[in-house]
């Protein structure tokens, strides 16, 4: 593990950019960016276009280590290059910490939650992540209802796989997202917090994780998690909130920093001039950074 990267993630000021849209979510991400589905005809062309989008973001002068602590990458992005360097190496050289999305998507809903699909090639993926100088990983489940049994299953699955990731000398970002549209979000968050604490308490002193959570309905619900000795950092997903909404909610929560995807890229468009693009990205980064470091 890279100790300077660990220190940056644990103690640095800024936020983590999520640029990890996968095959299923890529068409929408491209459409939002002004690249309609009829502008590419194969999956390879689609991934070429999304890599162009990500490259434009990452190489923008607005995208710097002064505000960005880390970036979550899609597997294909890890294996592609930016300005002649593998993406993680490019980021590391810029002082930004690279993470890798490792989950394979969500299973069907059961007991009010969606577990992760099996990750059959996890060991191989983790080996390649180390070869590509990745610092940590991310994997996502979703909680729809305050079902104690279902939420327990989500957290236990996350920590079981998380320990495999730790054993590969990587830091896992555990992401049990609570759907912001669920009918009793606050109750789900209380159950989730308690299950996370139980599992965190079972980690040994050399086992550390990060948490990526929906911004809670009740401010500072996750403050205890942010202060837990086994938690490197707690980051928040925007989860469908607009950037303004997400920023305002984030400011109310001590110990949480952003890890936004849609809320980061919402104003970016393929047809913008470089000046327009960089200005829109800078505005987004400045407001997300402010919400991450300046609390109400």
C-alpha cells in the first residue's frame, strides 16, 4: 500500500470524483454528456466515447489535486491510457489517488435490498489492480426498505468481499447505498449504521475500510462511523439529488466528503468549447469542494 496515498485519503482536504459508470449506465452518461446512442454503433465505440469524456475531465486544468483527492475508475478505464500513461499512473503522477469499481452490478431485489451479483473474477481483478497501481476498490449494493434482515445481508456481503480486498493490500470502499426515494429512508439509515458498526468492530487493527453512503436524512447520522478507528474516510454519493441539493445536505454532515458522479458532470457537454467545458467543470468542483470541507 502506498502510505502517502493513504495519508492523503485519510487526512486530505477535497473530495473523490466517481467516474466509474459501467456498461449498463454508460449510454445514459454519454447521452447526458450530449453523445446520443445513435452516434456509436458498437460497444467498443461506446467505450471509446466514454473514455474520451473521462479523459477530457481528468486532463482539464480544473481537475487537480488541490480539490480532488481520488478518482473511482471503471475497469476498462484502468486498462486504458491518458497521454501515454495508464490512467492510474497518470492520476498518481498528478497527486490524485486511483480507485477501481469491482462489482458486477446488482442482483434482483429481495428482502427490501439488492445484493451484489457474484464477482467470479475478483482475485484476477485485484491482481491486475495491483499491477496497474490502484490504491483501493469500490463496490455497490442498494437498500430500498428498512428490512433488518436484508440490510444485515448487504453489510455482511460487503465486508466478506472487503476482507478479500484488504488481503490483496487494497483499501475497499464499501457502498451500501440507501435509495433516496425509499419510503422510510431514515429508518433504513439507522439500521445500516448499526450493522456497519457491528462489522467494523470485528475488524482487526490492520484492516481498514472506507464507506460510501447516501447523504442521511438526519444530519450526522453517520458521525460515529466517520470517527471509527477502522474507517479511513466516509464519502457521500449524490444518489439522484441535484448538485445544489447534494451540496446543501452534505454541508450539514460532519466527517462526510463528496464522492459525486452525476452531480459532478451534470453541466458538461461534448459540444462545449474547451473554455466552456473547463469553466463548467471548475464551477462544479469548487462548489463540491466547498461542501466537503466547509460545514455548517
